[in-house]
């Protein structure tokens, strides 16, 4: 078991090392712009990625915002169970996120999706709608990239296909986005970068 654990840790380090620093820096700048322009940020995913989306919304909406002179308007579309089950029951599982965006989203808002496969039909459909309606789209995906990587304006690929390792690395990216603002509150300046 010790050998398996050591191998897992080594593979996790490799997944983390595959995170492109420049791409994360570009995301920080995009979130800085969203904060400055008072844009709504939507985040969502399936399974473990749904949990990561909720965690990210909490950290950005509370943790980051508490350190700034402005507040992020961030919403995880995974958190209203009654609405999600109504949409899945009355329409289709593919509509869980796109139909919420139809109610909330406006041109210029941000959509951040998380997926290991990059091919989840409900995420793909939400990205397609978002692009058609002038939202800025971001996808965090695994090494298979999938359709989401073709649709999103900004893509960060974690170079692994193992669900646990990719989800852990994606949460690391989310934490970097949050802590960039927590530990550098000057990023909330209203002066354009």
C-alpha cells in the first residue's frame, strides 16, 4: 500500500505541475475585470465537480469578498436542488444549467465550468447557450479536453485523466483564483489593469 500511495502522490504532483501558470494569471485578470464591472459569475459541474463549484462559490463570495472593498457576485448553479430536480424532471438532465442561465445571465457575465471528461452534455449545452448570448466562457477540463475545450473562450487543461487527481488540481486552480484576491486585495482596485 505504501508504494501505491507514493505513486499516487507522485502522479498528483505531476497533475499539479501541468497547471499552466500563465493561463491561471489570465483567469485572475478576467475575474478582476468581472469584479470591476460588477459582472455575475456562474460556476457549475457534475459530481465531484459540482462540489468543487459550490466550494469555489463559497470561497470567492465570502473569503475573497471579505478581504476586498468590493464583493464578487458569484453563484453556483449546483446549489438549488429543488430547481435542478424540477428542470431534470420536466425537461431533461441536459437542461439543468442552461435553463438557470436563461433566468439569470446577461451578456458580459462569466461562466466557469468544471469537468474531467469535458463532454458532459449539460455542460456543453450551457456553454453553447452562453457563447450565443455573449457570456465569457471558461472551462477547466482533464487531458481528454472534450467538446468543452472547443467551446470555451478560456480553457485550462490538467494533464491527467484520473478523476480524483484532475478534480484536486481543478480545486487548486479555484483556490488560486480566490487566494489571489484574498492575499492581494489591491486587485480589487477600480482602476483598469
